[in-house]
């Protein structure tokens, strides 16, 4: 049983809204082996319909997903674990212990979903370096949260690393500095660890929690996809008049 395919179902976006708060537009990955259908992160509530559609485009129904790996417990990555009734749900033990201690009403942990996850028979707690299925390994990268994970997928001679929010975007990777972290020095160490994993296998793709996939060309970090992000708004009194704002870089 080896990895047969890696796809990005939803691509994250490195933005926040100063007027309306964090958007939580995060990356969701799909990894398949001969027998298992694995999701890496689940997106925020607003991604549910899109996620169902993207799964359907890949011929997958939610009840066919066998494994869901959560890079960390923030709502925009974890809250949709309930969409997958037959999946084992993986989260790091350190993350779960921390998330349960976060006072309700503080920060981006969805308190009630985390409490439910902690008592669910579907939950499996991971330690640093655990193999989830053959070819898919979790590694602790604390900082953004105490039990954040990266998920490394080795597939033939290529490697894909889902970064969660250990490095949320290209700027954090290149500058080796993280925003919105609980521990900035730990985040720096974790980003250094990501670079080690990135550079040790040629043709490795990294997928940050809130950005496009990237690869290295002669040591330089390059996007491997074109951003296609937009917002539609109903700003006039005409019901049929939708204004589209393109959020892709020019
Ligand atoms: Zn996030």
C-alpha cells in the first residue's frame, strides 16, 4: 500500500480582512493510497459546500474518506472533521491537550468541536514522527500552536509537505518569521525544520496552510500554481448584479 496520488482540493489564501477579521481560507489536501483516502485539514465552515464539490470532482464521497489529519486545532483547519463519518481523525496529542485547556471564547480554537473530538472514538492522537499510513508521516512543528504538525507524503521519488500554519505563506517561509504565532522563537525553529525536510528530497512541493503550492528552483522558492481567488458581492439593489473582485496577484 503506497501513496498513489496527491491533490490540493482547496488552495489557501494569505489574507485577512482588517474590517471583518480572519478569513480562514486554508488549504485542504487529498492523498490516496491503494486502500485509503486521506484528507489533510478540512477548511472552515464556509468551505463545506466547496469541499463536497471538490471531493465529488475527484470521485470521492465524504463517507468514503478513511482518514482525516488535522495539522492543528484552529477552526479553519479542524472544524469540518464532522463531515467524514467513517474517518479516523488524527491530531497531535500535545495539540489536543493544549486545545482543551484554551479558555472558551479566546482565540480561533472551536471549543465545542474540539471537546467533541477529544471524546470521539474516531480520534487518534499522534506523537512526533508517527506514520499515519505508509508514506504519510506527521512531524511536530510547534510555534503557531503547541502541537502543530506538518504532514510529509513520500510518493515514488517525490515529496509533498503540508505545512498547516507552521508556515502559513511564502513570506513566512522565505523570511523565516511567522505572524500569529504563540511562540515566535519556536516558530523560527519549526520553519528551519521545514526547510530541512524541503531540501532533503529533490522536487519537493510544500503546501502552506494559506498559500499556493511551492517548489525550489536552484534554492529559490517558486509558486507551482497560479492564484485564482475572487470575491463576489451583491452591492447594488439589483438582485442579479454581482460584483466580482479578483484577489489574485497581477
Ligand atoms: Zn489557518
